[in-house]
């Protein structure tokens, strides 16, 4: 399933404009998919792995794939209490952390383009049940007016626009299926080769497995003579399963 998802993602990349680029938090990576990070959150009986919420963000023709445990390229994890909701984003009192920037707990910062409905007093951040955390990109500063009539400048984060890839076309699905079937065949061929090499090197269980494969036509062309050859070798080394299968073959041959 993971392989199929990867193939579909690559197919989707081919639909982007020629000028489009995919950036990861490791740096620019044209048309390259990089799996997202997993953070080991300690402090609970069993470690919890978290991933970025909304890992795909689109800005102009640049698609960001938020990855990397170090949260490089200005991406930070943020969490805290919502103290003000505005049309362009939210002001949060809490903390954000990343490789290139961080804020002490209790700091105020503004998150532009925050896409979810929240109210003042809500606490946002890590969702252990969903195994996700919130992240945004450092984007300069934000100035707002205080209730006393003055102004205050704080750090600004940009959540960006959530990007949802379009559903794959019938052609892409067919291509992905063919690619997966090819990979399965290659995997099976490699498995058979490995077992055959072990059998030819004298491993009794591998000899039994090759005999069984040739008898059933499992990953190889059905061949009773080769099946008997490998089963006889395994039986001679004391493999009881090979002895039982060889006896069954001989009984069926005598009954014809």
C-alpha cells in the first residue's frame, strides 16, 4: 500500500506546471517525494510517533513537503493558547521550536493563514491521538495594536495553504497497478533465486522449499522431476516435511 501511494504521488507530480518545484525542509528537491518525519515524544509509558499535520503546503508554484526531524529551512513546530483571532490568522501565547528559530514558552507570536476554526482560550498543538503536530514557516514579524492604543511587534509564522493532490486519473491508476505488479514479480524472482542458491549450497529447508515450489508451480514453472530432485536431497538430510511430500508423490505415481 505504501508503495502504491508513493507511485500515485509521483504521478501527481507529473501534472504540476513546468515551473513548479517541490521543496522539502531539507531544501529544494524538484519533483522528489521525501517521507515526512517521525518525532519520538517521550514522557508517556510508550513512545508516540508524531508527524506534521498538513505536510503539503502550496505557495504560488512552490509545493512544500514538510519533512525532517531538524525542521530546517525555517519550519518550526508551534503550540500554545490562542489569545486573539483575526481574519488573517491567530495570535498565540506559547512556544515554537525549530533548528533555525525558537521562542521561549509564554511568548506571543502570530500564525498567518491558520486554516482551522478556533476561539480565544483554545489550546492548540500536538494531537497525540491523531499522532500529529502543528508546524509553520518563520515569516518575519507582525505588528498589532494593543488595547491601550499602542502597538507591539512579535514574530510571525506562516501556515501556508494546505495542498490536497487531485485524485489520480484512470491512466495513472492503471500505470500504478502495472508498476506494482512488476515490482511484485521482481520481488518474487529475487526470493526464488535466494532460496535456490541456498538449496544448491546444501541447506535442507531450502531444498524442501524449492521442491515444494516446483511441485506446485509456485514462482517457478511446474516441474515434477526437479521437485523430486530437491525433495530427495532434503529428505536425505533428515527433513521430515520433504520425506512426507516425497512419499506422497511416490504414492500418487504408483496409483496411476
